[in-house]
C-alpha cells in the first residue's frame, strides 16, 4: 500500500520544504499528464482530479483545489493545441505558487 503525501503529512505532523517540492512535482506531473500521448496516462490524470485525490496536496501547497479542478475540467473539454495551452497555463500558475 502506497502512502500518499496527505498521509505522510499527517503522520509527521508537518509539511516541510521537501514535501512542498515533491508535492509541486506531483501536481505538475498530473496536470502535464492531461496532454500525454498515451490515453491511459491521460485517463489516470483525469481520474486523479475528478476523484479529488489532489485536494489535500493542493491545500498543503496553498493551491485552491476547487479552482485547479475547474481549470483541469475546462482543459480536458478541449483537444489539441487548445488543451495544450490550457494545461501549460495551469502549470504556470502552479509553479508561481
């Protein structure tokens, strides 16, 4: 059983800088996976956000989980270049946090 970042945070009692870097990488990767060439990778990324698995991670990073989910759902409603642009905008917003 894999221990998610949310469980690790509660077990240790603090969300340190290392957790923050890892968390940002996880969220960034999940967003970038929305534009992956492999359908299975795209579906896993969509499921990650649709099932709210990103909530604790986003909150620990100071990112609004509802806002990012809305951005993701907007991005996946488009295809091709438009989706790529929307995905890159989400990543840019995440890196800025």
